[in-house]
């Protein structure tokens, strides 16, 4: 694969070449993170801004194969290259996913993968991903974003461009009642329990990330109150680099019931099951309904 590189640095914007089919719009429009929003700049066809790993960044595109990032060169190589998964060969991955199924199942997977071209699974901070998907339970994206924004503003560190995501220690010290006041509802006790277990070391997120077996990693996260298989799978996929995680929500249940006559075993996609899941989710949620498919 081509290794992305900085081709230009002008007025604080880095021009990144060699990013392949990376899509800013699709990557940040598929429900995998909650701290990025559209930003207005008539220069670009698509632009988003947000915060990750305690750093503010703007990302933009106006033609395929080139990305614009408002960040320092140091931060690009140390943070954003990895965060955006620009160092992973998605062309090779997509070929494997497209060849995993045959017949009508294969045709549908091909349509989903093609319609989702450019999506990358972000490498988010494990704690932020875990906490965010606890918040996501029985919730919608606008409300999830509001809760996380309020939580960050109240208990996160002030940085240039906004607030960093709060640490486990800050939420533990705030207490369950204070977390509830952020309109987290029944999730307050789950967030507080997660903060207590992580801050005390009872739950070691690095150890979870390094576990060889998916079931072991899932089991560790499910020791937190309110964390079931779906929240654990989302957390592992988007925050722990477990690309074999396959979250099953209402959209994926619909896909399996309506598109695959004999069901769908995620194991068929092997180590890239989570990427295939994201393609199926994005296609069903955002594309097929619009097309009347």
C-alpha cells in the first residue's frame, strides 16, 4: 500500500497524499464516534472538526486520494495517521471481505462494501470508546453527542478548541449523582461503575486490548455494570482495535433477517468481521433505505 505523507503545509493546513479511498464524510457519518461535527468552509467539499486524544483537529477533502488536516506535522505522524487508520491497507482488506461470501449473499456484500467505500475504523481511545458506548445504550446520536459534550465540558480538561474527554478519575470523583445530572439517566450508574473499576486498576484496559481471545476481552468489559455483548463489541471494535468484533444492533439484525436467507455467521469474515459489519450497517442504515433497495 502507499504510505500517506505530507505533501504541503500551508496556512496551518497539511496536504496529505496517498490516502487512497479514505472518505472524511463516510468515516465520521457512520456512528462510530461522537465528538466530530461538520465544519463550514467553502473551500472544501466535506469538512469535520472534533477532538480525540485531547487534541482538536479539522479534517477536509475535496478530491479523492488527498486529505487536508489542520494540525501540526508532529501530531499528524504521532496521532492522526494512526487514529484515522491511514496506515492500514484497506484495499487488501476489502478484497478479502468481498470474497468471503458467494451467490446472493456475496452480491449483497459487494454492494454494501462498494457503497461504504472510504470508511475507516477509527482507533479511538479505549476509555473514551467504552464510556461513549455505555452512553449510547437506548439512545440516539444527537442525544449521545449532547451528553458526551456536556460531560467533557464539565469534567474534561480545557484545551485549545474545546475540552478533552474526562478521565476515569474525574468521573469517579464527580460521583454517580453528578453524572446523572448530565441527563445520562439510568446510564449514570454504569458510567460511574466503569470509572471506578478503571481508575482503581480493577479493570486494566491495556490488558484487555492485549488479550488474545475475543471472549476473554469481552468478559472483562462485561464485568462493568450495564455492559452487555453489544456495548462490549462496539467498545472493542472502535476502541481496542479488535477488528474481529461484530456488534449486533437492530440494523444488523434487520440485515441478517432480510438479506441473508440462511443467516450470517460473522466468522466467515475472519479477522475483519468488524469492518464487514460496518459496511453492512452503513449500507442498510444510510444507503439502501434512500434507494428503496
